[in-house]
C-alpha cells in the first residue's frame, strides 16, 4: 500500500504522465514568475477567507474558492511545482 492506495490495482490512467521539456533559462524564469504569482494569489485568497480582510491592506482578485484550506492546498501545489523546477535547474547547472 502507498498512501492508502493498492499499487497493484492502479491503471495507467491513475498515474500522472511525466514529461521532459527543454527550455532556456529565460523561458523557465517566465514560467517560475507565473507560478509564483499564482501561488501568491492563492495564499492571499486563503488569508482573506480566514480573516475577511485584504492581506496587508492590498487589493487583489480573490480566487474562486470557499475554504482557506482549499486555497492553501492549491498554493502549496504551485509552490511544489516551483520547487521541482528549481531543483531540476540546480542539478543541470
């Protein structure tokens, strides 16, 4: 069992495909910037849902979400993607 899953019952549609994409450092920088902006937006949304106030008095567009835990989870997923990309970049330097 792996995280509550029986691996013998997994089909190919249950496992995410992995891709190897070649981009230059400028393109990767743009992707990382975009992912960071998305993560920050979800983090701010979570804060807004917890407090009912705009973080640091700033204006931003609240993401469509009803629970701060959901927004935190989405933000964490974006941060995870950023970490994976940076880790792969560091290995290739």
